[in-house]
C-alpha cells in the first residue's frame, strides 16, 4: 500500500493512490479536501502569521459564525468583530504571539448576525519552513455551545448539591450538639476503645467522672480504672462483641482518681475496620452509683418493714391468745 501526504494551503491529509472507487470517477485532491471540510463541524483555516491574509477557510465558518467566507477572506481580522466584548481583549492577547510563532488554544464567545451567542474553541499551530522560518498558521475552531451549556448545568447542579450538603451538615452538627447536651444532662458519656493499642478515648463527661484531665483523653487504658473483680466479665463481653454479638450491656465499677469507686452501666458495640481483621469498641455509659445506692436503701427499708410487720403480727397473735 502506497500512501502520499499532500499539502494544500497548509492542510495535510493522506490519500491511498492504489485504491479508487469503481462506481464513481476519481476525485482530485481539491475535491477530496472540499468533501472533507464541507461535511465536518470544525472550521479549518490557514492564515499568515499576522492574520493579514486568509489562505484557506472551510465552509464550517459560515455555519458557526453566520458570516460568509468571502467576508473573512476580504478582511481576515473581521472575525474579531463578532467576538464578545468581554472576551475580545483576552483573544487579542493570545493572538499577539502569532507573529513569533506561539501556538494558541482558547475559548471565546461570538455574537452571530441573528443575535444568538455561541461558544467557540479555537486552536492554532505554527507551520515553519525547513530553515525554521515561520510560514503561516493552521488551525481549527469548533462550536462548543452545547458543551458549555452542559458544563453550566453541571456547575449549577454541583452548587445545589454543595448547598444541600452544607445545610445537612449544619443540621447534623446542630443535632449532634443537642444530643451531646442531652447526654451531658443525663450523665451519659461516650467512649471508643482500640484493642490493638489498649487505649480508650473518653469524652468530657467520662473524663470528669474519673477525675481526669483532657490531656489524658487518649492515653488511658480501661484496665487502669476498672475494678479487678469486674475485669473478667468485661473481657467476656468484649469477646462476645468481636464474635458477632450486635451489642452488650454490662455493669462494672470504675475508680475515681481520689480512690472512690463508682458503679457504671455501659452499652457497647463492635465496629470492624475496612480490612476486617481488627476494629474498635464504641459505646456509651452512665453512672448508676446513686440509683444503686437508692435501690439498696429501698431494699433495706422493705426488709426492715417486713421484719417489723412480722413482729407486729406475732405480738397481735400473742395478745389474742391472752
């Protein structure tokens, strides 16, 4: 197969000279060029470096710009007349490098004769002679109005989503704040225990309960303040969670820095890491020391009341016998 690269007015294309359609007469190079440029959306152009002479302009110019090719050939810089006023200075800045052979790639708006506005993506590259001197520029322009409309719609959608996310985030923060205040009012504290490091993260409620400072928030081990007699069943609860039990509720005693012991009721669950090989325990706890003491006092009162009632019945029975 023999291929020959032809250049006409600076536009290059390939033609297979060994293959000719049998049903149609052979086409000249110029006819092939007109056939190609007349049926594609891009605007192909060739001009001298200063845009003072337009060597070639494809039919796409009339479809995109709404102006005749003859008008552009007669006045090569007339395409700047339809560039949007807000984009014209930027376009001129880009074209200022053409005489030095600097390629350009820019987007701008044009105002067609019917008043409609279109976006154009225009690219130009220099073509040099064998001695390195600049001969002319070749380029292509494409109508990207639909693409810009899609980008604008996407930007609006993204902005709406960002506003929605910001609103939901604010709502979640407010809800979390209300939950935190309610938890503090109820004396509920939250924690997170990492079995790999044997360290527990405590919130302000739990730090205060233990008499600890915020500097110790992530440096404590739960085994430091758990009562020795309660550690075995706490470990059993953790093993049960790691084995798949959804949640557990345990009671244990924890020691304040002043040496006093408090009775704690804690609910927890296990959250596995993404690798599935490890995880952490998260939960909430409340101090039930006072309620336990109250329940104990109530139990003693009921016991004493029962004893007094039994003694009274005995005395009444004795009196009746007399």
